[in-house]
């Protein structure tokens, strides 16, 4: 199978239009994707990675070098870390209902600061506000012990 046919097949598997793929891969119009799918024309080496990412696959699979899932896992591990591959391995074992629930739980976790990568205080506040939780007081709390960490957070927030 030629690269254009592989790209078309994968795009259709994802239910993606040529227009969508063009935008995700950095092309200005769907005609570029059409040319690539018809006969492989107009596909510079620099665009192979962008198209692979847009199609959620590896450059090796697009080029027809490998037909196994291990290269896809390796690509994911290289881009996002070993844990991303482990997450996919576990999700793969779940049915549709289980996958939906797993995704829901991951989405919930990104709003809990203890699970988040270190963020600047303003970005953290924006995440909290966008999740529907807004700060409602601007005075010092008297019902809790204020720690040095809390003071540093407040100072960093107001310095921005």
C-alpha cells in the first residue's frame, strides 16, 4: 500500500475530513491532502511527522515500514513518557463504557492541584475559575492555620 492510500485509510478510520487533516497538519487547504492521497505528491519529509500526529499514528506506519502496534507505543512513550503507554495499555483492556469512565476520571484529576504538574499561581487560578470554582474571599482566614506555603502562593499570585 502506498503512503497516500495509508493516509486516506487512517483518516477515514478516524472519521476525519481532508479539511480537518489539512488544518491539523499545517496545510492551508484540503487540496494538499487530496494530492497526497491520490498519488503521494506534495508530501515533504517535514510534513510526515505532522500528519502522523494528526492521524494519531507513527511515521513508520504511514510509510508502510511497520504494521505492528509496538512502534506506535514506542512513539507515544517517546512523546509523552512511559506512563502514557501504560495508560493506553490499560484503556485497551476496557470496553466502551469503561473507556468513557476512565476518560471522565482523568478529566476530573486535571482540576485537582495535587495531581497537576507545577504551574504558575495565575495559571492554577485560571484552571480553578474555568472549572466553575471562584475565590469568594479576599481577607485572611481565621478558621485555619495559614502555612508558609499558603503565604508563598498568595505572594506569587499577587506579584503577577
